[in-house]
């Protein structure tokens, strides 16, 4: 379970690139690629090891108040997906 006090951070070797209008998160040494939508890319950028899950939710809620009700679930789902893909650690 993802806790709001955890500070998600990128695992080494992952890069985010735009290619032909798609956002791709890929590992430099592995043949692993994760496709991200724009919202997931924003969450990825906020996972710098200093923002907690609660911070990420608060930042996105302040930026997109019209989506405030959906943001917590969306952030948790994105973090789980990135963690399961091996791109993210939750400390």
C-alpha cells in the first residue's frame, strides 16, 4: 500500500523522452519502455525523492482544482504502475 508520507523517487537509468508525440519512459541499459500520458508524466517529474505522496497530491490539486476529487486515486494508480514497472521506488 502506498503511504502519503512516502517520498517516491526515480530508479537509476530511467529517462523520459517525447517521440512522435508520445511520452516514453525507458531504461538506458534494459529493453524496458513505459508509455506515459501527460498526467503520468507530471507525476513522474514530481517524484524527485523530496516530495511525499501527500505533497504530490496537494500540488496537483492546487494546480487542477476542478479535478480535485479524482487526483488522489489517479496519483496512487500512477505510482503503483511506475513502481510495478520498476521505474520508481517508494521510500
